[in-house]
C-alpha cells in the first residue's frame, strides 16, 4: 500500500513550496484552460525538487502524486483526452494560491462581469416574488444567497483593482526592450500597442462600464440600479438591516470605480509615450521598486524597523545628495491695494511701449 497524506498535510506541503502551483497556474492562464496536465505537474515537481534533500524530495513526490491529490480532494476530477490525463483542481485551492500572489489575479472579462450582473438580476426577480417572512426558509435562503454573491463580487473586484494597480510594473517590464534595443522600437511599439489595447478593451473598459452608475445597458438595469431596487424592496417590506447592509455594499462597489479609472488613464498615457519617455518611465519604476523593497523591510513584527533606511539608496543613486543645500524657490505674492495694481499695469504699459519703439 502506497504512502498517503491527509488533505491537511498535502495542503501544508503545497503552501510550503508554493512556487510549484504558482508556475502551473501561470501556464494554465497562458493556455486559457481550467485544468492542469498531469505531465506538466510531474515535470514541475521533478524540476523543483532537485534542490531539496532526499527526504523532502520523496515527501513532495508522494504528496503531489495524482492519486494522493485525488484521494485528498484537492483534485476533483481527472479527465483523459487524447492519451493525456488532465487534472481539475479545487477552485478554492486555486483561488487561495492566486490570493497569495498578486501577479496571478485574473482580470475580469466582460463575460464574467455580465454573468454576475445576470445572477443579481435573477436574485432581484426572486426577491420581488418572495414572502419577506423570516420564518419562510425560501426567503432566508434567498437572503443568504444574495449576501454570498455580493461578497463574492466585491472580493473579485477588489482583487481586480489590486491586479490592475500592479500594471505599472508590467508596463516597465514591457518597455525594457525599448531601452535596450532602440533599432527595433517601432516593431516593439506595435506589439506593445496590441497587448495594451487588448488589456484595455477586454478587462479595464468592461470593468469601468460595469462600475459606472450612469451606464445604460440594452438588456436591463445596470449594477447599481439592480442594487437600488433590492434595497427598496427590503426596506419597504420591513427589513431595514438587510437593506442597509446591501446599501453599504453598493457604496463599497462604487468606491472601486476611481482606482480603475486611474489605471485606465495611466494606460492611455503610456501608449502616447515616445521611446525616451518609455526609458524614463522604466527607470522610475526600477528605482520605485527599490524603495518599495526598503519599505517592505519596515512592515515586519520587529519594532526596531519603524523607519525606512534610505541612506544606501541615496548614495547609490545620487538623487537626493545635496538636496538640502538647495534653496527653496521663492514665491511671488501679489499685493492687495488698488495702487499696487495701478503701478503694475503702468509698468506693463511702459514696457510694451518700449518694445513697440524697438520694433
């Protein structure tokens, strides 16, 4: 009988060695599939475990064996297609791994957003026909379903905002080729334009339309109109607590519009950059990343690291050296009296007269 690991032990090993699933999820996203090939999993385990001790390598190999993953419930289905085995992992596990790595967050597409909106409209229609009685199990289950779907939507959109806010680093990486190979800048710009336009049209723009309270949809009410209808129904039928909770959720969703709008403006601005602007942008993002790393060192449990230590950064870059010795720019204050402005205008007229005589 082969060695078996419990679900807890197998999950613990996966999170002790997260890079395995991180790479596999990246590959799954590139291929736009919802499964992992067994051969890819085994190859990744072998490649990763080369640097481990013999005992750790054997334990990892046994825990991530397909049979053990299936028995522990982390793999919910095994599909055989064209002579290969495809593993379908638990969505909860994949989503938790994505939550541990911001680069793995999936941008919401128009189809996924519309699916959430259609579901909320269906809940609204069912709510209109409900009894609004707390002793009715259908109504209580409907309220639980509504709260669950709203919480899921808010969580997905917040993850999407975090994912989009990391786009600056992605743009810097994509513009690295422009600074290293200026001869191919035109070709690079074309490829970059296509990628950014795809990102904008398929992910950023649909999210902006979805979160815009003024948007008009051909197939029905928008998100906030749907929320307002459910709030009125709950309030009119004696459920102010539920109505208030739903109203606060709509406010939370409305607050997510501005961060995504800022990302959209940044993308549009980036597309208008010249090669020199891209090089400057890339340099700023590089040094900004260094400052973020220094800031991250202060975000620990140690109370001694409360301040950012930027002395080494200042000496290595020279950005701030001698900055304190520079005088501050002097401001020019206008007077408040009538005679002051009369003097100012007369001085301007005299100078214009001198310029006319010289011409």
